[in-house]
C-alpha cells in the first residue's frame, strides 16, 4: 500500500477502528495490540535507560554482541552511503548497540532510537523491532505503518536472531533510516546480517564445546569413579554418560529443562548452589576460557555402599578392575604389578606413589580386586580437589542440622560408605593437618564420628593412599603427620612414569584409540609410522593420562581412518620435541612474546597457503573454527590470553 493510503487507514483506525480492515492482517494486529496496551499516538520517545542498566544489558548479551561485532564495524562504512543505521536489540527490545551513518544515529536520539532505548510494542507501539519480536519473523515497518505519529518519520526492517543450537530468541537486528531514504533492500540486508550473527554464534558455541570436551577428557582420569555431565553456559547438555543419566532418573526432555533452568537461566555464581540443591550428590567445576565461564562439569558422586539415611535404593557398584586391565609389558610395570599382587593378599595399608597421571587409581582398584575386600565397596576421595570444610564432610559425614544447607537426614561420609571395603585417598599429602589427626583416630580405633554428632559408628576398612609427593620429605618439613604417615604406609608401591616405559607407549596408544573409537561407534584408526615414532620420542610429562587425552582428542578431531602427523598436537608434531631430561625447567616465555609468536606463525601459514584456511588450519594443527577466531582477533586488534 502507498503511504497516503496507510496514513488514511491509520486515521480511520484511531477514529473508529474501521481502518484495520484495509491493511495487512499482521500490521492491523499490531495496531490493535498497541491500542489495547494504552499507547498514545502522541508518544514521541521510547523509554531510555541509564548507564548502569545499559552496562548490565550489554554484559548479559556479550555473546550476541560479539557475534554481531564484525557487522557492526562494517556498517559504519556501507550504511553511511545509504543514510541508515544498524541497530542490535536484545530479546526484550532493549537496544544494546547502534552503528552506521552518524547523522542518522543523531536523528534517532529524538525518539530514543539509540543505545538504551526500549522498543518493544508495549513501550512505543508498532515498530519493526518490537513487532518482529512478537511475530518471530522478518518484519518491515515503513513510515505511517508505525503506531506513534512522530515515529512515522522512520522506516525500519528487522530480523529476529535465534541461537543456532536451541532456537531461543536472542534479539533483533534492525536497519533503520528516514522515510525519505527508504531502501527496499533493507529487509534483505537485515536478514543477511541476522544469518551472519547466527553463524557466528554457532562457531563460537562449537569452539566452547570443544574446550568443554577437552576439559572433560583431561579430568576424566581423575574422576574415573564419578559420572559427569558436560554443560555449556546456556544449560545445553554437551555430553553425558548413560550411567549419569540413569543416576538422575530423569527423562531427556526433563533433564534438558532442568539444566536450562539451573545453568542457562542463572548467574554463574549460582550454578553450583542450584545444582547441589537439585542434585544433592553433585559437585560442580566451572570451566573458563580467557577468564570467562563457558560452562561446567557436573560430577554426580555415587555412593557405593549399602543405602544411607534418606536413600531408597543402593547405587550401582563399580565395575571390577583387576591387574589384567593394567596394560604394558615393560620391566618397570611388571615389577610394580608383581609387588602389588603380593601386597594385595592381606589388609596392609598401602601408599601408592607416582607422578600425576601414571595410573595410581588403576593399581588401587586392582589391589582391591585381588585382596580380601574384593566384594566390598571401593570408595575414592580426592583430598586435593575440594575445600577443607568439604573434605571434612565428605570424609566423615555429618549429622542432621550440622550446618546451614545440610541434608535434613544427615549424610554418611566416605569412611562409612567404605565399610567392608576399600577407602582410596588420592592426593593424601594435600589433606589439611588438623583433619589428619581425625583420620588417624578413625584408622586406629575403627570408629567414625560424623560432624555434629557424638555417636560413633564402627567401621572396618582397608585404606589405600595415593600421592605424587615425597611424603617422607613432607613429614620432615612438618607438613604431614609422622604418625599418620607410618599408619598409611605400612607398604609402598612406586608406579613408574611413562618415560620409563618406552616399550608400552605404542601398546597404550592403540588400546586408547580402540576404546575411543568404540565410544564413537567407528572403526579403530591406524597410526602412520611417523606418528608412532613421535609418540615414542615424546617425554610425556603428563604420563599415561596425557597420552590418553592426546589420543582421545586426535580421534575427536580427525576425519580420516589413519592418524597422520598433522593430526598430532603441536608439542608432538615438532620433530625436535625433547625427550625426558632432568634439571630445572626452562624459563617460560613472557605471555606477550608468546602471543606475538603465535600471531606471526598463524599469519605466515595463512600466507604460505595462499589464503586457504582449511589447509592452513591443517598445517597448524588446530581446528578451522579456532583459526577463524584467531584471525578475527588479529583484525580487531584483540588478543585471547
């Protein structure tokens, strides 16, 4: 319809409502909503927020702003010639950013069509931003189609922006300009920018999911005995094990809704509190990138003994894990296994020593399986992975009402849960000194007292302790009780690091690859000879855990059935990767130098590949999405520390 005809219909609508029949139904419905909400046609301004609220809104929508940033920066150039501006609004119609023709931006302030303005229909009547949010589709409102008269000097075209993973409405991108400069291509431009923003959000989500999965893989060997949910910042479930889903006993759609509410709909500071309130046996580890929380790992701790107070059924038992599950035929491993088998036959407390990642818990489980407590529970606790107060309640349990937020029925600690079986204390050297005396008393008397309770409970447990420290040196330094040391270290077993097991590296790599492939429902890959040679030569400071993480990551990222050199991470791809050496570590390169070196390397490879980013990413050994992210940072002058 021509503008004069729309204006006449608008006037008749205001007079008696008759004009609505002469215009398209979506526009008529918007006019009717505007009148029903009491919007006066003489309203000249949208509500305008103060700086604190603008800051808050921009902070909440930082991901949307980040994905829109390239288009916002371009709009200063391509919209200046079109007498238009680009507007980015959130899902409530609140404008969080504008860019484009500076003269048009200045004109917009008359109606508060500017950052901080609220342009939902309930605030300023029919307009492209507010109407697109209600209709959920591309919307163009031109001149007299606006409900408020002074706003009719504008022509606006808006495209809703949705999150690519779940379709949630995040906001609107709008192209606005004076009615005299109406451009019929504005709606197509808004739609194109909206699609670009959604594609940027999808790339960013994939990068964050990759980081979350890498964090999960790196921690899985620490938490072998726990079920883990991997959740992104929106509450989107990135990964879960079937055992975790069974433990929650929730249908998939209900679990999705719960996580969206507990994580996606809450501030990061409340994630742990929300999850522990809903899932009492859970703990939460926040995963960060560049200091920003991108999601979390939710550990569903399982109680492995008979049902405790308040539970209705026993939790599933841990699978058996004997010495046959310890891979490797090198002499150091054979010697450690032989010593462990002999010591397993009795109930001696054993201290298992070794560097981080050598597989100490695997040996502990094998000892349990070969010993008198084989049919009893195996209850692990990482003494270095939680605050002091949490260690105390986890280890000893607590009585009803022992502290604010305590379970109404009280809770048994890990010592009680291990009754008749094995209590496995990892990182025992990290246990606070004052708690060491309580543990010693339990081990000597066989009686445990819950926090806040004066009634003792008799327990019979075998204790297996693990450490990557020299506990005898810790005793001499006064950081570990001498009497507790002699109590837990009646016998000691040293687990050799992977650098002493050259003959086992290939065997372990192939086994990890087969297991990872089975989880992905694909055929096990083969390794190029050059890859196997690099695996043998590398020093493996993270030991078996690092090897498994490397293999898992390569299989997750590789597309082919043969693992080639370019699939290796950078530290292994370099043929000069150092072998194991002794002596002090080299002084680390300053962060600024590292970033400069990384930038130079990436740009050199892009140039060498003639701008072919797929080939450049392959040569660099990084995901293509990561390369895109880095190049965008370099163009904007930013860094990612």
